[in-house]
């Protein structure tokens, strides 16, 4: 049996369109997830015991259920409560919320890694809460949270493949459709795997650059 990748690669514009959708949802959803996760971690750190417990519940629910189930509930279950979303919007929200639960734990661990004495010293010299976060906590925890944040970003990239199941026209759906139309299923899967691998390598490369720059700033 011979493989003919030409039938897949001949659909270059369609594949490129799917890649663009994947990257846009991934980058946008990842940024939103990181920001939301940071806000949640900050509220849990400074909001008191009640806020901490209240926010812990949805985080545990999200982390304890498969992403596939979550996006199905959001897209197919949303109309039952009056929430009608188009596939791309549902995919973006799904990635953002799912990632936020994990980023919240990453940042919470980062906050806990900073010695309490450093925070107390900042309070003694009159730093406000915002100044403590900006000038004490963030610089000290940045190097610690960067590696797990990069790993989380890569996980979210690969999770975008599941969005094809709610008809988001991203890379997996586009390439799989081409493979079905051309009866080139294996070729389509190989191309899909190579593109994901390339995107993951780019993400790793950017992460290493960020780590080197942060290391120099902290030195």
C-alpha cells in the first residue's frame, strides 16, 4: 500500500484556514485562561477563607471532569438554559474556562512559594496590596510558574482538537474532512500529527526564550 500525501497537501488553503482557526482559539483562549486563572488565584490568596472555599468548588469540578464533557454541555446543553453559542464562541469559552482552572492552581502554588517573610517585610514598609503583588510576589514567582504554564499552554493546544466534535472549523475537523473526501484517512492523520507537533515545538521554543530572558532579569 502506497501513501499519497499530495491529495491532502493539494488542499493547502483549506488546511491553512484550519490552522489559523486553531491558533486563534488557542492563543486567545490561553491568554484568557491565564488572566482568569491569575485573578482566581489572587482572590483565593487575598479574599479570605470564604472566598477561597467558594472558588475552590468550581475549580475542582472543572479539573475533575473531562474537557470533552464540558464542551458538550456548553454547546449542546446551553440552549436548555437559554445559552445559544456558535461553535467558535463555545470553543473559545470552553478552552478559556478549562484552562483557567489549571492556571489558577499554577498561580496559587506560585503565591505559596514566596516566603511569608517577604510579604510581611513589604507590608512593614507600607506597600499596598497591589504593590506587594506587583513588586514582590510576581517577580519571585515568575520563574517558578513559567514551566508549568508552558506545559499548560501545550495541553490546551492539543485539546483544541476536541473542538472539531462541536463543528469548530479548526485544524482537526478540516484535515479529517479532506481525508474523508479524498479517501486518504491515514495521510490526513499523519499530516495532522505533523502540524500539531510543529506547533508544539514552536510553543516549546518560545517558552525556552521566555525562560532565558526571565533568568537574566532575575540574575
